[in-house]
C-alpha cells in the first residue's frame, strides 16, 4: 500500500521561501506520477504541479510558474517543492498525491484531484504580509 508523508511546512513572511518534501513508500516510486495540490481556507482544493515518471513532462499551475520548482530525488523516493517569492495567497494546506502511471499513459486529467488515489496528510503553509 502506498503511503505519502509531507514535511517542511511552516510560517513565513511574504517574499520568503519554503521547501516541502513528500516521502513515498509501499510501491515503486519510479512508476508513479507525483503531484502537489493545495487548499486554502474557504477554497476548493487546487492543482499546483505534477512530475511524471519515464521522463514525462512537468506541468505547473499558472499560480506557481516562475516561483515554484518541483524535483524528484529518485534514490530517496522523495519529491520536493521549493516555493520562492511566497505571497499571502499561497497560504494553504499543501497535499502530496500519487498515481501509478504506465508508460505513455496520458488518458487522465492530471489537474483533477479524483485522478489520484494516494494522498498524504497535508502540510500547512502560512504566508504573512
């Protein structure tokens, strides 16, 4: 059974940076797409970024482009999200999610949370002005 554990959340002032990590266990990390979603108070859960196995593309939400960077540490079964130039509107609970993805599997909507069957517990990120 896949298990995901987020870490690295916290409180930061606007303009600062945070680095989130998600550790993966229970299956083959290199066969899973890894994604980050976030949910702000009073808002729906929204897609942030996806990184794919098998050399597939990485895709960012418009709100994250140019500020957030995702990376995979394959030897550690870990995906990281470096968040720079943080804004108060980035305040949210950030969730790591995973989906097993076969080679050339592109038949699902990666921006929809129901496409992912494995989720972490969430990490709170609070950005003060």
